[in-house]
C-alpha cells in the first residue's frame, strides 16, 4: 500500500505510471478517461491506499511529474498510456515498406528511451544479452516509451533463445523481441512457440502487464499476443545457410544480421569489408527477398547508414547510446583542445 508521502518531487514519470496503472482499477472511472480519473482519486483515499489526511493524490501525481493538474490531463487527451506501447501494427507496416529505423539501447535509464522518441526513431532495441539490465529496468524503459511523444515501439533482445527468459520479457508488455543465434528452422520454430500461448505455443499464461493486469486477459491470451513482432538473428555460417528456411518459418517477422558475431564466426572479426562477410550478408538479404521477409542490421555510426541502405537492407538499427556518447564526447573534447591551442 502507498502512504501519502510515498512519492516526491524527484520521482520520475515512468514510476508514477506504475502508480496510475495500479490505482486506476480501484477507481469507479474508466482507465481511459484522465479527467474523471484525476477528479475521482482524491475522494477515494481508502480504495487507493493513501492514508487518510494525506495529500490529495492528484497533487502528488502532478508534483511528481512536474506538471499541474491541467497540464497533466491535457497531456493525455484521449486516454492514459496503455500497458504496451501499442505500436506493433504501425511498426510492422514500416518494416514491410522498408522504412523502419531503430536505435540500440544498452544504458538502462528511461531518459535514453525518451530521447530516442524525441529523435523520431520508430523503435528502440533494448539489449539484455550483453548488459546488466534487469526485468524491472526493461519494464521502466517500456513505460517510458509508452509515455513519450510519438509511437515508439520497444523490442527487447533476451540473452538466449530460452522460453523462460522470453516469457518474462513478453509479460512486461513490450512490442516484440529479437533473439540471438537462430541457426536453424527448428530453432526459429522454438522461438515462435515461446511467444505463443497453447495450442500454438508453450508460453505460460499470466495476467501480467501485457494483459493490462488482467483487464484484457482473455483478449490478450486468445488473440492480441499474436501481434508481437519477432526477429531472428543470423550470426553464424550455419544461420546464413539456413536463412531462407528461418525466414519462411511462420511467426518470424524479420531477420537481423549481427555483424560482429557473424564476422567472428567467419574468421574475419571486425574486418567489415572482408569478402566472406560481404557474401554472407548478401546471402541473407537474398533469403529475405525470396521469402518477402525484411532483413536488417546494425550500424553504430551515421557515416555507414547510406551504405547499408544501398546494399539492400530493409531496416536498420542505427546508433548505439554508449558509442554515440563516447564518440561525440571525444569530438567535443578534441575541438575544445584545438581551440585552447589556437588561443595560446
């Protein structure tokens, strides 16, 4: 239960959203009507768990977000943010038309996701394979995307093609997943089964955040979960050889060429212009074209974007938060040092 002073000025919006998600079912108003929501929670302190005599929850919410009540309600005209970012359909169409652009998230802070939304990306790829991010962090990033301006989708990379890891990520309410090291059609089939409920798969049923904490339980389990966007990573010679079969697997929406792992597995690590790597990438692109499956890759630098598009990739994950921060920081430092030298 929440006490009246359990939220304060420095509580970020994504955490306030958790409170809204849990408070709203306890009110007598629609979750999608923020005006009625804000006007009602102040008079239902017992139901919402605020201690009697504590501050008005409307004031607490507004203070915690830095917004007054009027600005709060106007921000959510048409309804409060949903449990998921509700962008999967739009994202799929962007992939289908070859215009989807994402960016790589390895810093587990909501501000980075909010910045990506403001930059106009279609989606973020949250990496939990090679970072220390927890499920709680992924949930916070997902809430940040839902609250940010514009339709920013959230795709998450689990550490492995593990149904337990995948299930727990999907229960958060993300828009999709990108799974590493899918080498065969059998592995692709197991990946899809991990995203689907019986009888089509083996995902455990739960009334978590993805199902609006049970308020959309039946709809989500019977149909809505099938809109999850599923990407298989091709990162080995075996995966390249089986790319067409992987792409043709029912439920696989796109392929992703992991350039670092693929170059390493081909024995040409970080040799980005090596013929072996070039041929492997071209083979996967051709497999995607044959099966009408989008194929993408990663480029961490702006200078490489045009080359990736020209060689036939259908979508890109462009930019990586840590790399951008370091390299832009280096450029700023170098400019400063040159300016100081010139002054002297």
